[in-house]
């Protein structure tokens, strides 16, 4: 049965996206070898034709190759039909699994111009600060983003892994349209402060890794033989004792799914969808069958009792959500902006 994909307003500035987006990272990066380009282009076209028009990438995926792939896929697509979200501000240090984070104005501008070229578009719909540079006042990073909006190079601004206070400070410089954070059955730390802050300020929410990087979809089995260039090997929840405990979480999801007549992925995604009309998760996939299955989550209904049962699963989860916790919202406070008679002082950031 064909599913009609609802459209929602993300944020308060006029951006409209599909109620479910498509995470493109795994097509080029992160989860094993890059997937064949023609197949990935067909998948992106299939998503757009199905009504999933909110496409998510970043300059760090590859690096760069995921944006190039998306750029190729966009050839011949009516530009207004899709909403392209990309990000800047985080790169891996010399091939190591460690992030270099930058938010100084020159870097913001150069990154935006490079992404526009790779995507081969005139304007980015939603441009996120991927990680927060704790050496640069957020007002300074936002100041440059505001200029890029005024110049028509980006339409809307987003933040990823920013604390509530950083979101507030950023929003005071230029309205933030969306905050992208990990949010799923097994990652719920965003609910304490970030989600209420977004709702108070009218900011849309984009949950990344809503399928727990595949763990909540296909479970532990295929993950036991991860290849060397699959970065899930480094994630605490996929290791040792944590992995064994987390298998039980997956089993519970499977049991519930069997009772309801839906798959674990559909259940996990429906739970995220149920968080509100201001939420558009971006599950990642490289397979048309999995994409179609995930789209089916939009027809899954959950009773309050089922929601309560799903809510209780997070208490069983073991391990940090990321091996790079120092680059998450827990560590995203930036120095105060120093002004003298309204003029910024001390502006040499790097
Ligand atoms: P990320 O945001 O990092 O992409 P995610 O959306 O939580 O993470 O999960 C993505 C992973 O879930 C991918 O490994 C994807 O594998 P495929 O590319 O093989 O699809 C997996 N995944 C997505 N949908 C799935 C489904 N319906 N069944 C099984 N695995 C699925």
C-alpha cells in the first residue's frame, strides 16, 4: 500500500519538509565501503518520488563524497521539490577518529562555498553547524551564517549537538530553524533540556540515528561482523558487555513488533514520529527495500500503553551513545562575546 508522506513546517521561518527525511551518510561513509553510485542515485530518486524530499548530508561524510553524490542525484530534479540539508564545522583529524571543530567566520564562509560547489546548487535549504567550536562565541559563528542568509547562499540555519543555552544564544542572533540531535528509543538525553528549549523557541527537531545506527533495525546479528571501516566498531554500545545487554533491548522491540504486525525498524521510527508534529527523523539506508519498510512506519499507530512500554526500554540500554562524547551538546558552551561600545573585540579565533 502506498504511503502518503505528510509535510510539516520545520521551525517558524517557513521551511516545509517531509515528515520523514533520508539520511544519506551511509551511502558514502561510516558504515563499511561506499555503496555503488548508480544504485544510490536510484535510491535518492525513489525517495523523492515517494514524497521523502528532505535529504540530509554533511561535508564530513566521505569527506565530501556524499555531497558530490547528492549533487549528481539532484541533476534533473526540480530544485524546489527537495530540501537539501548539509553541515559544516567538523572534520576528522588526519584520518584519526577524532574531530577537529571550527566555527570561525572565514571557515564558515569557505565551507559553505565549497558545499554549494559540490552539491552544484545555488542555495542550501538548511545549513547546520555540525559541532560547536567551543573556542568561538556562538554569536560570531551565527553572525557569518546570518550574512550567508542575507546573500542568498543559505535559506535556513540549524545547529547539531548544541546545548540549550547555546541554542538560545544562537537564536538571538538569527532564528534557528532546526536542531539535529540523536534521538531514538535508546538515546533520550535530548528530552531533558534540548527538546523543551526548541519547543519554547519554535525550533524544529531533526532526530539523527533514529534506528540506533541499525541496531534497532536489524539487531546485533549483522553487526557482529562489521568491516574495518565501519565506525560502529568504535561505538560503546556495540562493544563487549554493553553489546550483550543491548541485545535484550532489541529482542523486546522484536517481540512487540511481532505482536503488532510491524517490523522493529517501523516500531522504532513510529516511536520517534510520535514525539510530535515538529519532528522529522532522518533514518539512513542504502537499500530500496529498507527505505520502503521505513516509510511504512508512518502508518503505524501506537497506543499510550505501547508508548509507555517502548519508553521503558531506554533504562535497559548500556554504554555511551558516542565514543566522541566531548563533541556532543554536553560540551558545547562557547566563550562570551566581548563587545566594546557595540563592537566585537578579541576576534582572532584561530
Ligand atoms: P544513521 O543516522 O547513522 O544513518 P540510523 O538511521 O539509526 O543511523 O541507522 C542506519 C542503519 O540502519 C544503516 O546501517 C541501515 O542499513 P542499510 O543501509 O543496509 O539499510 C540500517 N537500516 C535502515 N533501515 C533498515 C531496515 N528497514 N532494516 C534493516 N536495517 C535498516
